[in-house]
């Protein structure tokens, strides 16, 4: 048996239950990970609340969690690129991370960079891949270009700042004033206090906007996007009309697991160009508290669950 945090119904954080479940079995092309840490993402509480369209009541009960770090303890046929005992981390596309054991497609996993602990390793996959895919796959960011990242101190944002800087871009970001020193330390060239400054008054003519906030923030961002630039959002489709006016490329996307890209992010860690910020580590049985903190409080970087 294996401990897991699951939901049997949608609702507030009190629907999360710690339960003993049968230890999951891997299939061909899969590895089983003995999980040591799992990070908490906004998608977790959206799923729990019933507000995520990819998960319906028919899918319940489910084990929560999309990020894991731990040790490979079983290897399926065709998944021999990792040996038992290998330290790995991964984004799990269909959940199951808040547990002592998780099943991962071998192509979605990557080796944990040397020197990184389980907690930090668990903080990277979903957020790091979201940042990478926004900047590189959809935003086509190149050295010498400029990027505005909204929500730079969050889980995705603080990694996006570092990836953009590592690619040679000029990095602008919006954040709360208390986050400015951290973001400058992580490589931001200019941090704009969204509570007291209008970013339109501080910058103009950026090549790429990465929108992690949505709503009016996204709409206002057209004013600072240069003609022929790109606007990428994780939340809502950018305006087709505004895109035509600016001759801009746009994308709204959902992050996909990708072990190769996770390995590229790991190389940035090894070069000293990226570090995940973990604001708090809580035990697995406090998953409800962790989700509430992420949803309701101002969190720098990531919250991670330590798995016994």
C-alpha cells in the first residue's frame, strides 16, 4: 500500500483526504517513482474546486499533484533509460504526485541536476516547463530581444525571468514591491511595482509579452508590444483584433510534460543560471494548508510538500 492525498468530490480544501491506496503498477514505457517531494501548483486547487475542464466528476476519486521528485523504484519495458535508484523529477500529465509512489512516462522524466535536493527538484517541472514553452516554443525568444513577464515572482514567473536572462534577453517584469530585490537577483533588468506603477509608463516596444496574470493586465499589454512582436498567455486567448493591428503572433497554451526540455532546464541549473525558489516546505498531510496558502496568500516561488 501507498499513502496518497486524494479527492472524492470537488470543493474547498477540506475535501482533500490522506488515504492508503494500492501501490500503483507501471506499464511499458513507464517508471515508478518513490516520491520524496511534490510541489503545489494553481492547477491543483482549480482541479480540486471542479474548475478545470480536463477533470470531471466522472474521473473521481483522483490523487492530486502534477510535480514529483524522487527515486526510480521500478522500470517498465522500454523505459530503461533510467535505472532503479536514479534520482529524477517530472511533470505528470494526469496527476498523482501527492503520493508516496507515482507513475511517470519515461519520456517525461529527467535526471535531477547534481546538487539539487528533492524539494528544489520538485519545484521545477510544471512551472519550469510552462516558462520554457511560453518563452521558447511559443514566444520564440532570442538573444538581444526584450520580454515583459507579468507575475514575475510566482512559480512560473521567477523561472521565466531566469530562462529569459539565460537566453540573452532584456527582462522586464511586474511584481509586488517586496519581490523586487529577489527578481533583480534572479536577473530581471527592471522590476515594475504593479500596485504603484503603470508598466505602460515604464517601458515600451518589447518583443514578447508573457502573460501569467490575464484580464486587464493582458489587455493593457498591447500598448507596450512592438509591431511584429508576440503575446503568449497561460490563461486566456489574446485578442485577435489587437493582434492584427500589431501584426503580432499570439498563443494561449496548456503546458505539456517534456523530459527533454526539463533536461535543458536542468543544464541551466548546473551552469548556475537558474535556481528554483522554494518559499515553504510542508509535510504531505498538510496539503490542504499548502493549497490554501498558494491560492490566498502572496507566495514567492513555490510551495513544496515533503512526502514521508
